[in-house]
C-alpha cells in the first residue's frame, strides 16, 4: 500500500524563485519505503538536482538536500537543534513536573543558548586533550581486540551480530568509565537517550523513553558524586570533565550528564551502522579493500569516504527555524522543522564527481560527514578511533574476507526510526583453506 497517495508540485533549481513554495511528497521522497532503503541513489539524485529545498507535505517539514544548502544551514544561527522550538513541540513542563531526564535535556548541547553552548564546549576541551584521547584509544583497542578474539576464526560470521551490535555502546561506556557489569544498564540508557531526541515519536513514546532512562541518570549522578568526593577526580574522561575549570567556572553535575547524553546521541546508535557500512563498502569493492591493505596510510580518508558513500541515514539531522527567515529562495516560518538531508548531500554531483563511486583516495575537503558549524559532531574522535581500530583488526585477521553470496545475505530493518540499518551482513573469512594447507 502506498504511504503517500498524492502527487507533487515540481520545483527544479530554475523554478524555485518562480513559486511561492516548492512542495514534494512521498512520490519523490519516501524514507519509509523498503525500495528507498535498499536503493536510495535515484531518490537522492532527484532531490539534489530538482528539489534542493522543498516542503514535504506528508512529513510536514522542509527537506534540504543539496550539499551547498546543507552546509549553509548547519552553519547558520537562524536554525537551532533545539526541538522545543518546533511549532508542534509540547509546552515546556513546569519545574515541579519535570523528570530528571528533562533536567538533563535542559543542559544538553542541543538545547542551550548559543552563549551557553560556547561555554560548555570551552569547558569540555580538557576532556578531549591528547592524553585523555590516548587513554581512550588504548581502551577501545583492548575492547575491539577482545571482541575479535571472541569471534575467533570461523568460516563465516555476521558483522551486525558480532561487531556492530556490540562495539559502539561498549566503546562509549568504556570511554566514560562504565564498567562491564553495568553495560546492560548503559545500553538501556543509551537507547532511551537516542529515542527521546527524535521528533518523529509520539509524545507517549518519548515520555516512556525518558522514564526508562532514570536508572542511567541515577548511576551517573552517583558516579560523579563519588569522584567529587576524592582528592583528585581522576585522569580519565569523566575525571577531566569534573576537574575542568576556567575563570572560576566549572561544569555542574547536570552539565556532565547532559554531555554524556550528547556523546551517546553522536556515537552509539549511529555507530552501529558505522561498522556494517564500513565493511560492506570495502568488501563490495574488492579493489578498494586491496588498495587499503597496500596503503594503510589511507585509513583516515577511507573512513570518511566509506561513510560518505554508504550514507546510512534516513533522517540525519533536524533543525528548527528560530524566526521567520528566507533560506534557499524559500520562506521558512518560525518553528518549522527542517530535515538536513546529509545522506543526499553526500551524493550531490555538484560537489562530488561520480558520487556513487567509492574512491578512498578522493579529495574530501569540505565534506559534511561529521557535520559543520557550531554543532560539529562532538563524538567525531570516538567514531574515527573506533572505525580505524576495528578496520585495522578486521584486515589483520581476515585479509582475504569477502561477502557471502552476492551481497552478504544483506538484510535491513525497514522500520528503523532513523537509519537504513543493516541487520545482517554475512562475511566469509576464507581462513579454512589456509588451515587445511597447513
């Protein structure tokens, strides 16, 4: 059954200024369609070339898809990630009605004023210093090596089950000092944080996620209190946040918990897709896999190119108009939602030559893979480190790996709220013949 029965009003680049409002519907862009999830490229090309900015009648939001406009929007102060500015947002709760989850959200990087955002970014810099990041590198490496040890040397295995569903949340947990015995609690908390940040949930679903996240908040409040009671809070990430101080200003408990929630949003749920898309991209292009093994110095560039090429998001980012404004030749009303359709932007031929071609030597200057502007992804280092170490270990252990069948017996979660999530990707290790020869 078609989810979007209506037609659309055409509005190519030349026609934007000639119409009051450029409009599309699901016949142009239906992110819930299994066909789109499997084969999105034709849709992305149509959006960036014919509908770089358009009002989506069924989604009830603007969709911005060209690389140029997405970059401009992310850098603009006329749009905010604060979903409380959304015209359909529920009224803000009275203080007495707020859950702890609301209080955490009040301090989030995505919700505070520009001035407060700069303050928080400045105070968190010590937690992203080279010594702290070196500790995180070592911790993540140990975690990834341990995971591959557990995988062993099978004839084949599923990347989603064995790597993608296990490493991301564990990596963030270790980064912020959550012990292995509390991983299940942290996984639940991470799921609640990600869900509560989505505007495409019902109010009841969001409220449920917020209440179920209470255990995680209680855990971090206790951990912060224990650290603050010590003579020195520690040299790790959490300790650096607690110790951070400048001009007699420091981070409150809620600031720290909110920062942890921001890291979860940036680096846990989306990082699940990171692993499947990296491996699928390389093994679907054996020439690129061979090139990376020959030239490991291309690793950092390869990671960004694989993410650009894979473009796993359905709804990468939302922004909300702070005031009535004109953008991209369209009049956007205060409070309207804007989908920053980075998945399409990463395939914009106006920016990328042969965008559907995976080329790990590509010049990626000006890419938007980790966003742009004041809200440039705070979890970038963690994502890059996780990706680099995982691929290094994968290539070391399975240098002759290939996809099972034609496409790794690929399966998607078509109902996922945010991503073109791969839920099965079978890989043949090709280790068995080596053992027989030996």
